[in-house]
C-alpha cells in the first residue's frame, strides 16, 4: 500500500539564508557601486542631486523657522532613513545586473514590487528618526548646562568646546545605540523587499541576522557609510552628489553577497 505524500506546510514563513562574508567584502561593494555609478552616471548623479536639493531645502526651512537646533540631529540622523531613500539606486543596480535598460522610473518600479511592506519599512525608519531626534533633544536638556548658543556658534560651543564632557558622552552613547540598532535591522531590508516577495518583519530579521553573523565586516561597512555621509555633510551637502549614489549602489551589492538565493522554512 503506497503512502500518501504529505503536502508542504506553506503556512510557515520563508526566510532567506544569510551568507558568511569576510572583511574584504565592504571594499568590493564600494568598487561594484562605483562601477554602477560609472555605468549609469546620468541616473546616479540625478539621484544624488535630489539628496543635495532636499538637504538644502530642509536646512533653510529649519533656519528660517528658528528651529536651527534641529539641524545637527537631523544631519547626523540622515543615514537612519537613507536605506529607504536609496530605493531608486537599488533599482538601477538591479537593472544593470540583469542587463535591463535603466530608466528614471526605477524608484517607482522598485516600490511597486512590494509596496505594502516597503511602506511599512519606511514608517519604521521614520519612527527611528523621530526617536533619534527626541533622544538628542532630551540629552541636550538634561546634560548641557550652558546658556543656549546662537546658530552662529552652536556647533563650536556645543560640540567642540569640551566644556560639557558628560553631555558629549551621553549623546554619543545614546545616539550610537539607536544608530547601530537601526543599521542592523535596515542595512539590507529594502533591497530584500524589492527583490523578493517577503514581509517586512522577515526582511528585518534577515538583515539583523546578517549584521549579527558578520558583525566585524558589517561594523566596517557602517563606518564607511558614516564616513561618506559625513563627507557629504561637511562639504555643505555637495559631497552627497557622489557619496549617496555610491553608497546606494554598493548597498545593493551588499545585499546580493549577504543573502543566498536559497530559502528555509522558519518554524512557528
């Protein structure tokens, strides 16, 4: 008597398998990102120009509205939402990888591939940015015991004078915890959501697993991202014209190296 085959339980979620990488990979991602930028410069620089323009508009709006104290935390927290802002760049890199014609509608096409869960990830990142800003203001209120400086001397007095070491320590510690956690749950989440039909929670868990399993190279990658964002900020945003497209393209290649083509069933 033949046995009746048991159907696969499709109710169990499918989780991508994470690869183990070396310390050399982040440098390879940058090289691959630069190749993508050079192969599609018109599209990449256009995305970079949008980053520069939006940064100027936000800064001028905050300054004119007497909210200058929000400029430093927003500038420092810029990279928290950068994984979502790079969606069009991921689409460009995916098209180059597949030999498909690159078009300006890449961001729209990438979003339409998984709109509900990409939008949910956007809300998560915006929430983390809000927490970042609230924490920055809380630390300022609790630990900065000097008179509130004007915009002209805000950064020298607050960050460079060395008169408030406890404030600097608390700010760096609190900001570092938020930044590392956000990086871990988002470093490859958006490219993963674009490329595969999975939910946002599974994508974030996969990203966190990739960061945890490869914590040394991923810390290097986080440092490189922070460096490139910092270059963009200290050059009065002009550097974002190149650095943001470069990081965006490189992030796609990070996803491709960190996540295997195979998947596994996750017990529930």
